[in-house]
C-alpha cells in the first residue's frame, strides 16, 4: 500500500447538514482554532436559497463536534457591510494574534467577491472590522505573527490575469494592505496547474512556515480540488523555500467524490498539536466536514525533499 501523508479519520464525515439544528443544505470549508482547550469549527453552510452563512461547532477532542443552536455570522444588515455581503459570507479562516481571533471571510454581492475582516475574543460575540480588499479577491489567510512591525497575509486575486496565483501582502494596521509580491504560481501539466489558493493559516516550524494550500486540475469530467503543502521563509514570507511536488490529499471517499460540488477536498483550517502532528480539516464535495492527521515533519520534508519550483 502506498504511503499516505494524511491519515483520514475512520469516522468521517465529522459534521453533516443533518447534524445542524437549523436548516442548511451543506456544512463545509471551516476555519479552525483552539480556544481555552476546546476546538472551534467555524463552518460555511448553504441555505436552501443557495446563499451562505457561517455556523459554529465545538469539540473537546477535535473529532466529535456539537453545533450551536444558531448561526454565528449571517450577511450583515448594517449599511456599511450589507451591500457587499448580500449574496453570502463564505470560507472563513481564523488567526490568533495580539490576544484576539481574526476572521477573514469571503463576502459575495452583485459587486463580486471581496474579503471581510471580523474579530472575537471569546467566540460569544463577533465584531466586523472592515473590508480589507476590493473585488475580486478571495482566500485570504493572515500569518499568526508579525514580521517586524507588519502583519502579513497570503491572498489570491480572483482572476485569470496572473493567473490564479498566491501573493503575499503586508499591513501595519490590518486595514490597509500593500507591498504585494507573487509567491507561488500554478505549474503547467501538474496536479495544481489550473489554479491555486491559500488554505489554512501557516504553521510555524523550525524550518519555515508550513502552508497547506489547495490546487485545482481540470479533467474531462470537470475540476478536481486537492491539497498540497508549501514552505515559506521564517523571516521573509514572500520567499517560498519549497513546494511539495505531489498532493497530500485528493477526493477519495464517497462524500468527497460526490456532493454539492463533486471531487473536492478544500481546507480552511488546521490545528497543530503538541505531539508534532497536525489535524487537517477539509470540506468534502462542498457538503460535509472531514478531518485527518499528519506529522508536521513529514509535510515539511515533502516541501524540501520532493519539491517543485514555486513559479
């Protein structure tokens, strides 16, 4: 049997629409973190009108989650946010920095997709801060440490111009972002040749910032979404030391192959553990939530020893 970098949890999926105490059609693409020893899952869910909200579920062990009785974030009705969230809030990422949890999310409207920033300290209340991009921008993850006096993020313009590449941008106040650099591009005739995008917020290791990203390959039967890994320099995140040449996870189980969107594994969150492993969470076929584990050293080794160029 071939070596699998990610070991799937035997009782996947761990959260489905049937588990949610209010009407939803999907549960997927969840941001993840630990708060006071408990796992927090901030998941995306489609309502029956096709528009997305964010729900919250909690767990003591990272496998068995209990959803809260009401959604955590729905499209805002406040004048300054409502116009740009009218079609839904999607695909959150969570970063803990400066004593609070930052939530980046995709906000959809008739004007396209842009990135919203919200924050919380206790996961009981949430405060919207601002939109931190213009259209079209998607898949923004913030590093959990500053570089000098600046925050850094990975982002992916929602465009074919570059095309579909991962950039690094900087900010001193979390609101105004710039000094952007292209960090990674898709590679022709490769498993991620169609487009790539940031996944889970990067994890600090002694050898670099480990980033779990998604890559897409177009087939005769449609697009396939897989997960891969890249390693960014510890002091200069725009410098990519290595990118794993092979994917670490692809659609395989029935709930990943068939669902709301077929042939998708898509991660917005991962939780590193004290034993050197990481729990990776992903949406299966845009319909259910799954989890697996990997050794962080194995993922770093893949970036360094079985690598493809970042561009």
